[in-house]
C-alpha cells in the first residue's frame, strides 16, 4: 500500500509540474519610465523668457516622467557661472547660449558629446547643425539663427534708406541707436576689407583697413541723432519708446518691439551699404542648447527629448510668430513673417560666426577698444593694436 501511495503521489507531482510548465506565464506589466529631473540655465528675458517657460510646461505635460527646473541667469553672468559649477562637477543638465560660449565650454571639457545620427537632427538646417560642432564633435543643438539687422519705426520712416549716408541723414531727424559693444560692431571691419581672425585664429584686425573701419564707426557714433552706448537694454528702450526711428539689433528684441510699437510699425531691413565701401557684415550665429558633461545617462536622454520637442516645427513656429526667431527647423515657413523676412535679407551680407575657443579671449579687449575709440582715449589704430597684443598673448598666437 505504501508503495502504491508513493507512486500516486509522485505521479500527481510530476503532472502538476508539467502542467505548470505548459501554462503561459501571466504577463508582467510594462515598466514605467523612471522619473527624471533635469535643470536648464538660460539668459532669456521678457518675451523670450515667457515663451521658453511655456514651452517647458508643454514639454512636461507631454512627458510626465520628466521634470524640468529652470534658472534664468543674467546673460553677462551665465558663462562664468556655468564654467565654474560644471568644472566643479555640478551645474545644470542643459545650458543655452551662443556658439562662441559653446566652443569655450567644449574646449574645457564641460560638454557631453551628442550623437550626430540622432534622428530629429535631420529636421534642422544642416549648416546650423554643423555649427554645433567643436573640433568635429557635435556638442550643441541649434535652436534658432541670429543676425543683427536694421529695425525702423514705420510711423517715423517713410522710405527705407538706400545707403548709409541716407541712413545718417534720416537719423539726424529721427535718431539711430547702436549698442557700443564688440558683438554689434564687428560688422564695420568686413565693410572696409579688414579681417578679424586669420586662418590660425590670430587676431589681425590691427591693420590699416581695421583702423579705417573703426574711424568710420567713431564718426557714425558722433553723427547728429546717433546714440552709441554699451547698455544694450537702454538702446532697446530708446527704440521701444519711439525716441529713435532706427535701431541696429538682432531678432531677440523684436518681440518686445512689436509689443510696444505694434506689428504694423516695426520694419526690418538689411544694414545699408557704406558709399565707396561695402555693406556692413554682422555675424550670423546660431543659439545652441548643450548638455553638461556631468549629466547622467538618464539626464542626457531626457535632455535630448527636450531638444527634440523644442526644435519641433510646432514649437519653432510659435517662437517665429511671437518672438520673430529665425527657425532652426528647416520645415517652418517664414514667408508670412515680414520681420523675419527682413532678417533673411541681411543673411547674404553676414559672416559665419567663428566657432573657435580663441574667440573667448576677444570679448573684453575688443569691448575696451570700442570704448577707448568712442571716448577718444586712443586712436582706432592704437586701440586695435593694444587689443590684438592682449588677445594674441592670451591665445598664444
């Protein structure tokens, strides 16, 4: 009896195991994405900041597993703050800013490499994507294109000036505001045939052509009705309040200009040709979003999701319509936006922004040179020679 009982028990156990093996396992619920928090530092103000905050809110609504924390840092403080904290192993996940800062960050080893085969990059302007490379390595995602041009208040200006002499004649009555920093005034050198950086990225603007270009800049600033001041915001305010009819500025201010003056009164045109010379050629640059080298793989993946969203056609179109951004997404139609159309007329008379680390050493010396020239402390030749010596020494050129 005991043997029969043992056999029966064993038989039942074996059959139970076989049945269990043949029974499909219950489906395991798909694992949800782990929550991730990323931080973004930026220098946007007013209209751009409002639009950027809205885009971030929309992104989080579409990606509930990702939380984005924003920090607005004054533009003139952002570079130093990022470099200091990223070098210490901290800082934000994403930093927004112009190409030259991106190059400096990358050279210092503070940016993560981005796979150039990332799918959404194919939707962007190829030249702008190429501008996100430093030393052949992609470290930035372009979010817009920027070039300064000539704004004018249509309620104060009947006819676009045909050349720079005509602009100065109109400014004598209506006024012209120019930011007296280096970025806004690079444009004079190329108009006179001067070169800023040579093939070895040595500063060579201390030439006869350079001295002639910045003597002309000085004469423009001393012309009737022209205001040149290094305070960019103050120069914008003059135009926004209708105190000057003309303003040389980039698209980042156009949303505020339209808000204050109305779309019907804001015109944009290419900066006119200087008689006997060429047209001023401002820099044409892209604004970039870059990923901190300290970001974890999860944070980097979330950052790329944000860039994909932020450069999508719908978001880029919103910035086109509300802030007059020149889109990085090549599928966005700009034909219906007259302000952006004005900037696009400037593009043929612009120079590619140099995405090189040596540019970082040029800002303060060239800014000082602009001030010395305008204040009469040094002649253009003397100011440029001093700036060149300092820049080339810093860059070991």
